[in-house]
C-alpha cells in the first residue's frame, strides 16, 4: 500500500510541476485549466460504450439520416476552418514545414495557430458522436477496439498537446 501512496503522490507532484511549464496562452480557454473535463468526457464515452448496446438491445435501430448529414457537413466545415487557419497563420508566421519549434509568444499568428489546434482538440471530443451514431444505428461491427482506442486517446492526447 505504501508503494501505491508513493506513486500517487509522485504523480500529483509531477502534474503540479508540469502545470508550471504549460502554455500560458491557453490556461483560461474552455476545458484547458484542468484535465478533469477531458477525462470525464472520455469516461462518459466509455460508459456509453457499455450502456448503449444494452439500451439498444430490444429496440429498432435509429435511422438518423438527416442528423448524420448535418453532423458530417458540420465536421467538414469545422475541419476546413481549422486547415485554413493553420495554413494561413503558419505561412504568415514564416513557418518551415520540415521542422518548427513551438513559439509560445502572443504574436497574432501564433495565437491563431494555437486557437486552430484548440478547435482540433474540441473536434476530437465531438467525434465521440461517431460511436454514438454507430450504436444508435446498431452498427456494432464498426465499434472495434481500434476505433474506441483511437477516439479515447486522440481526445486526451490533444488536450496534452494544447496544454503544453
């Protein structure tokens, strides 16, 4: 038990230290002050993976055609905006696309890049809906381990990427 307590204390201390080197530009942005919202949403996603198929067990699959059209169109628009912002701001900042260190300045183009990447992180949370739609349509074969692993890790790892 002592080993576990030591491990927890070390982890908490490391997290506190890591916050001292986090990107100050994003500390007040939505969902960036703490990892808890990202972890909570990821946990809710995993709970839905367990509860969703049980809920749908004795029900007919939902069609969701119009919902999926709106969802997919919205994701295309959001990702187009992100790509446009990254391209224009990185060109204006004179980025090298081969190797570019992170610039934590408050330069307008650097903040645009950080903002676009924050929107990308948010899009990873929105993409949890992919799985929700699969389950509500009873397309359980599309919810593979790789699919779930990808969605969970992308959301968490992009939070880390934006934070630091």
